[in-house]
C-alpha cells in the first residue's frame, strides 16, 4: 500500500514537471518602441514586454539585437529573427525566457509560416 502511494506521488510530480516544459519558439523578435517587445511566430504574436506592464522573466537573455542581423525601423528600435526557449501562458504572453539565439534575417524572411514583421 505504501509503495502504491509513493508511486502515485512520483507520477504526479513528474506530470507537473512535464506540464511546464519549455517551448521552442522561433520568429520575428520585435522591439518597435521603448519597453515594448514581442515575438511573432507561426502560432501568432507573443507579448514579451509592454511598457509599464508585463515583463517576461529572463529579458536580459535577449541582449542587444541590433548587434546582430537586424532591421532598424524606428531610430534605435526594430526587429530581428530569433529562437527562444520559453514558458508561455498558453495564450498570448511569454512568461519566462530560458534562452535566446539570434538568427540571420533570411531565416525568418524565407519561412512561409511567418507573417512579415510589423
């Protein structure tokens, strides 16, 4: 009986860990204005940060996207292509960033599942 209870507890804990597995999301990483960031991938637009509002944990992992392959669209602001390991709210916001990798713009430009950046 104790063994069955322990097995149930372990299975429950493992299920909970799996439910929060990181998602790999790739697409346009956009920073059009101060304090506003989002990722647009094949599933839609994901809020990363809004000025005075939501901010995903791990924002510092993105770094200076203008140092890589980048398009300036508004002074020092613009967009790049990248992949992130993230936790989302399952709807429209990124809750936590675990890693970020900037990619060549051509990777997103040639991806038919992505809309053009905003």
